[in-house]
C-alpha cells in the first residue's frame, strides 16, 4: 500500500448525495462535494495525493472527477493517479468515477485551437480512458464540449456506441447549453438512445463572463442560464467552484485585490468586490470559512448541484469539507445573491 491512510478522527460531516440510475437499472450515489482531479502536494508526491484522497473518503466523499485531458501536457496523468489509488486501496466498489473526453485541441500557449467533437476523437478518448483507469465500468462519462455545428443526433449516436460497450453506467456532458441538452434527450427518447443525466458547467459564487474567462466554448452559470436549469432540472456538476481560492486568499490577507495572482486576477470587477464583502461579513459573523460558505452556497441551491473542488494540503481539505455540514437557507442564498 502506498502511503498511509489518514488516521485523524473524521469531522462530524453529514454528507449529502445525489442519486443516479444507471443504464443497468441500478442506483448509485454521488457525494455533493466532488474531489477534483487528484493533485500531488508539493514535496509529498503520490503519497501526499493518496493521503488527501483517504481523508476525503473518511469525511464522507465518494466521487472523483478526472478527465483524459487533465495533467496536460502529460495527458492522462490525473486518470493514472486515480487508477493507482483505487488499485492500491482496493476501493473500486466504494468510489464513483467521473471522466471526460472530447477536449478541444489547444495551441502551445493552452489557448483554444479547435473542437474535437467527432466519432474518432470521442471514441479514441473513451477507449484510452478505459485503459488508463483500469476499471470495468466508468460511472459517469462526459463530453468536455459541444460543437453546435454537429447535429445533436449524430453526437448521441456516438455516445450510444460507448454505452453499448457495457463499460459506462451513465453519460453526460460538459459545457453544453440547456437547449442542446433538451434537444439531445428528446432525440434519445425518440430513437431509443440513452439520455444525458448530468451537466458539468462553470459555476461559482463569483461573477464571470466569457470575456473575463477568455473562452467562448465554456458555459458559465448566470441568471438566464439558472432559470433554464430551474425549468429543466438536470443535476449540475460545478467546476471552478472555488474561483481559484479567491475568497480564502482575500479573507486571510494572503493576497489583496492589488496583489492577486493571474489565476484570481480575472475575477477582479465591481460585482466580485461586492461579493467578497458579503462573504467576509457572513464568515466573520458565523465563524465559518470562505471555502465552506461558497461550496455550501452551491450544494444548498434550488438547482441541484454538486461542486467540484481541489486541494493541495490537508488543511485545505479539512477546511473545504466543513462546507458539507453547513446548511444554508434560501434566505441566506437570496441575501448572497442580492
């Protein structure tokens, strides 16, 4: 066994879950706090990554979100860490695996180059992920992007080929509009295809738009998109839920608005300065951390949501997971949204 499972007594975390029914008619549960692509903490290597994953599971978490692309330019690196962990801890039956394919091709500076939503790319990524993860079935297989120029029926037919292998339990998408998801599931119902059951988009408490994000191919939660999810309730898996640690860095004084690093600087706008003030006000009054508050904001939302988070230290893991036991009323969420 690599490393040592965390020995610290678990927090009294009452984890919530989202239930999904797979293509075999069986139900499985996804924890509302999802561990994003495993990281190896600085100086700790794989042992450190495994200890963080142990701690996450000890606190009630059971779901890991990876992708064929994660680890770029070391394609498949995050999937390989997860595969090694599952094998080392012999815990396949205790964890839920989310992975993705169909990531756009990037330029050398990581900027968007072109979409890859075609049969060869999707199937190639899928089969490679199966080999990399070394499991019989992937619990949730998602496409990274949509290509509106490709008929939705053509994409659903390709995804059905994946389902027919028997190697996936559910399928979903990332960065698709609600309109395209509706269209896809209408096609699935009419042609005997497997429907999409989850949608992964960029959603956090911060305000963000495509110009700030500098990527038109992503879907960002905003009031208009939110109303669409209320009308068409499909569970949302929220990536970039922590806004690169913006609230925690500002709250602790490790950075100021003038000294923010590039990963957080893109959030500097009047809307987010006001949001930071609200977070600081709530956290100071109620004795909770910014990390716990902003993830609870998503997990307690009217739109069913499971935020995806990542940690590089045990302290960050402990801090983040306290959000799983924080219940926010709709009045608090409305106040945060004002």
